């Protein structure tokens, strides 16, 4: 099964979020402000990456923000 890795660096002014594929290639590498709408946009991009990479959502660790 294909696996992705990621991390979030929580900062005082912004957060740095990355997602890597199995070969440590960056699929997502962005700084995100503390604004909820930017987090929501990032989560939507995570979902698109999952779909593109063929990740099974039932085993995904990404959370949904409504």
C-alpha cells in the first residue's frame, strides 16, 4: 500500500506543513497562517493529494474541518 508522510511545524506567526511521498519527494510544502480559511484550503488540498496518490481514505489520518 502506498504511504504518505507529513508534518506540521506550529509557529507563533504561521505554521509550516509538508507532505512527502514514499521516496521523500515533497507533495505539499507550504506556510499557512493562523486563519481557519487557510487551514481549510490546506485540508482540501490534502484530500486532492490523497485522491491523486490513490490513498484509501478509511486509513487516512487527515482530519476534516467544517
